[in-house]
């Protein structure tokens, strides 16, 4: 997503005109009439979040001061149009609760949006931070709305679903759906409709292998990556249900949040540099999802910390993710490390290891705010 773009002190200042800066906006849309580009990456992210919240196109109509608004705020404001300005203001006001915007004002059909002072960006609330981390990690594996992802038996896991790709093979899908049923069985039944009875029979099968075999028969397309349309629609109805989205988030807290706390606790014992920046936490969360823990790299991390004496949380996190990545299967080491560094640096990072190279990118890098997270450890415990 960020390839070819140029930044100075977190301000986007150049790149190819048709380059995507976020999933729905190209650089040309942030270019001023004189050809100059200067817009803070947090504002770019805020406009994309607004577009996500509205679920419709947002037009960038000006980046110039006007009517007493924007003066002395170069690169920190934008004028947009997206239909009913009252609806735009309402959506932007909700985003302002976590510090995305500081000043929102409608002027006729247009809405003025201004971000907070970059030198004093507010911290993220822990729940919001973890939700963002889940979306970033999911974007490495899937595209589109991560809660609507349904994948067939291309990898032997039978059926994979949602932002953390729970599946029959690991037993995580079964556990997730037990939680959904306990949360709201009537809503779950409505999602499946006439398929409900068969779904219940599948969930009651005595072994994971039989559940995988059932899903394999429903898998479609090249490499069995797709799923029978009726079942895909039912599962996407589940993913579209707010209560089940919330339960998915809770499941992620319970499983991967605990792993993240364990990793942070161990690192603190080895090198007492507090890790609280969202970029660092998101990189470590991604590691916990893909590799489980830091355990296999404990000795390598200790040695490197002793040799390099990191002075900040970014250096410490980099050591942790690089050394744990080097303990992966040789075929995936470069991929693991590149993926984590992409999160940490908010741009693709090329990595070579064990004779292989990788340069992972992620369309959701705009979610990675360069701010601390409030009471993350307390929230996850």
C-alpha cells in the first residue's frame, strides 16, 4: 500500500500520483492545485476511517484554508464532501472520541476536518488498539472486511473464518461458534436459516478430521480456496452481526491477548524498557498470532540485547521479532520478519534470510498510529 510514497516527519510529501495511500484514496487526491503535497499521515488515516464508517465515497475537495479555518494548520486539515453533511459530522464526531479528529465543522455541503497537534497525539484506548491490531494482522492473510472472510480447504484446515481465521483443523472454529451460540443462539440460527440443522450436525461430529472432510466437500475453486455460495452467505451473515463481531474480539483478547502479555512480561524481565507504543504492540501481537510466543528465541534475544543494548522500545521490539522470526521454518523466516517490520516501520521492508527474500505489504498500515496505548496490560489481564 505504501510503496513509492515519501514522508518527512510523518507528513506525506510525494510519490506517484496514482499510488494508493490508503485502500480508497490515491495520492493525486491529496495533491494541491500547485502540485504540492503535504498532509500528515494521521489525517490521511482519519479520512479513510471516515470513509469506512460512512460506507460510501468521500470526496476530498480542498486542502486550503478558507473562511477562518485551517490557517496555521498546514497538512493537518482537509475539506470533504460525502452527501448529507450532518451524517458526515456525526461519523467524524464518533471518530474524534479516540483522537482521530480535533475540529469538525460543516460549511454548506462541505465538512472541515482537522486532526490534533501531531506533537500531542492522544493515546489509543486499549480496546480500540487491539481491534486495530486484529485488522492489520488479518490483512496479511485476507482482503476486504476481515469479519466476512470465509476460506475453503486449501490448506487442510477444512474451513477458515473471520479476522483471525479460526478453523476446523485447530478446533478454534468450533470454540468460536460455541461462544456465538452462548451469546445469541436465536441470531445465530437466523444467519444459517435452512442450513441450521446441518450446521448443528457438523458441530456435533466426534472428530475434527470428519469436520474437515465435511468442509472439504464444500470447498470450491482453484486450490479449494472458496466455499459453496450458500454456506459462504450464511457465515458472512454471522460475520456481519455486531454481537458476533464483538465476541470475535473477545475471543482474540482471551487467546492472543494473553500471549501478548506473556511476551511483554518476559521482555520486561530481560530488558526493562516499557513497550507501550501501538506500532510495537501491533508487531508483537502479529507475532503471537503467527508464531505463538517468543519462547523458541529466548536465548537469541537475550544475547542480542546484551550485545546491542537497545535504548528504546522500537529497538527492543525489532530485536524480539527478528530473532523469533529466525526460529521459524527456513522457508518462512524472511516472510515472518518482513511482516513484523512492515508493521513496526509502517512501510514494506525487504528481508533476506536462509536464501529467501520477502517484502510484505499491508493495506491497513494506515491503522498504525504512532501513539501509546492506555493501560494495555491491565485491559488484557
